C-alpha cells in the first residue's frame, strides 16, 4: 500500500489533515511494518511504543491512541498522539473547582451544623433548666418548648403533659396529707376533750358522793345545835359557841350545795324560756356593785336575740361566777372585763365540742394573767384553784360547768399567759313553745 512514493505522500497529507483538524500532535500509520508519519509531528515527541493514557508520565506530555485498520490481506494501525497538557489543565481546573465546591459545601454544612447545634443545644439547655426548676419544687414552670425539630417539640410536649400529671398528683398528695394532718389533729383534740370530759365527770361523780355523805353528817349537827340553842339562854358562852357551830355547818352546807350543782345531782332545774340579755343586764348590775373602780366593766348586749331555755337565777349565778373569776385573775390591778352577746350558727365541721345548731353566745373576756395549757385542763375540776390557800374554794368554775351542762349549754375557753382569758357559753336557741313544753318537764338539770 505504501510501496510507492505517491501513496506515501497521500498518507502524509491525510495524517497532516488529522493533526490540523484535531487536537492531536502526533500521527503515524504502520502498514505491514512500514511507518508513515505526519510532517507536522513534533520532532521531540517520539512514539512511546504503546498506548499511553496516563498523564504526567514519561515527561512526553502526550497520551497515545492506537486504532487498528483492517484491510483484506493485510493489517495496519493508526497511531495518534494528543497533547495531554490542555486536558491535564482542564482536569486540574475541574479538580480545583470540585475541591472549591466541596469546600464550599463543607463550610455550608459546618455552618448549618453549627446553627442547628446551637438551636438544638439552646433547646436542650432550656429543657434542662426548666426540668431542674421543676425538680426543685417550682411546678408552675412550663415545659412547652417551641422548636423546629419535630422530635424535640414532641419531647417538650410529652414532658409538659408529664409535668401536668405530676402537678396534679402532687397537689392531690399535698391535699391528702393536709387533710390527714387536719383529721389527726382533730382526732387528738377530740381525744383530749373526751379525756377531759371523762375526768370532769369522774370527779363530779366522786364529789357528788362525798357531798351526800357530808350532807348526811351535817344534818344531825345542825339539828342538835339548833335544839341545844333553844334550851340555852341567849348570851351565854355555850349559846355563842353553838351559834358558831351552826354558822360553820350552814357554810359547809352551802359548799356541799355547790358541789352538788357541779355534779348535777341537786334535782331538776326550772328551765323556762328566758330573755338572756335581760338576765345578763341584771347580773352585770349586781356585779358592778362588787368591783372597784380600777376595773373597767363593759357590756355589749345590743341586738335582737331569741329566747333560750334556762333557769334565770342559775344563769345569774353562772354570769356572776365567770365575771368574778375574771376580776380575780387581775389580782386587784387595773384591768378591763367585757361581757358580750352574739348569735352564732355552728356547723358540723366548725367545732366538735359544740353540736350543730343555732346559739346565743355569752362571751366573758378579761385582761388578767391568763392560763397555761396545764391549768386549762383542770379549771372545771372542783376544788382546783391557782390562788393561795384560803383565798378560794375552787368551786366557782366547777359550778359554772355544772349549771351550763344542766341547760344543755357548752363552755369553751381561750386563754394565753399574760394576755387574759375568754369564756364562751353557747346557749341553744329555744325551739318553738309547743315543742319545748312537751320536753321541759323531763329535762334533768339543777335547782336554784
């Protein structure tokens, strides 16, 4: 094929055209071992002897391609060499651009991660802060967190629901604990009052039995003294001695009567519908005659009050004893004694000592020395007194207690050492006359 010069020249021209119209820098045809090269080949660019697709190897700046040419009866191959430097430059440019793009994407990713992490950490920190405040007892703090992260938003909502349940349970527990404490305090108070009542009733029963025995012993003393006095002329020493014996016996009988009043064994009281303000006013008129000007006596009886079922004479005695007790608590010093009436409606939950119902409350308040808890436990016991020996019998408040019990009234005492005392007597409001008439005769109580 390339045996003549013309054919060789024709091939050279074709190879030149291949170089001119392509980016190749080397062109050669091998036909049956005969080599024909383009006249445009770079003289310093030898054929490497093989296909070469590697860049930057051998310092030839060229990569080579071998294309086989199949012809009938013989084979040939076309060898083309291309300058690898533009391609390498393009590759390097592409790599730089790729690296720059990757770097940009990396920076964007890092920035996004930082922003997301800051938002995430802010939400977690806020969640931690609120959780710690709730753990410390601040159940008002809300756990509702506004977050663009769906999982964190849902977590905050779930924790808020848990907090709500916890607050509800905690409030219920506190309410139950408080209720149990109140019930326990109420139970202890009832036990204390019941023990006090039993003790007073026991002492009253004992005092009543002793009073009967003393009455039995006083009766012959008084009768025999009166009989002997009748046989002796007045003015004689024996007559005088018998008068003293009779006077002492009568004084002892009065004390026994007070003991029987306390023990509620003196008979049946004359219970009737009375106007309590009128009775209190009469008692205060009598009491003002007994106290010195150093004691200021006040009476607040204003208002309209329904009648109560009581014995007027015994009610006066009850008021006089309470006022006398308050006056004596001042030890002769300047002070103030206040007596007041007011209406009150007691419910079942107000005070277990006072049954539910409508009452007229008699309050006697003094500015005396007051009483401690130990004294309050025993003030209604007969013969118990805090005064010096010979200054009192200790029966005044015991008689008050017995009279109040005979009326179906209740006494409550509030006192504090150094701040005086307040006695409250709850007189039940009288029922309609038709109902009271039927039960008045059967009401046990105390005779005047």
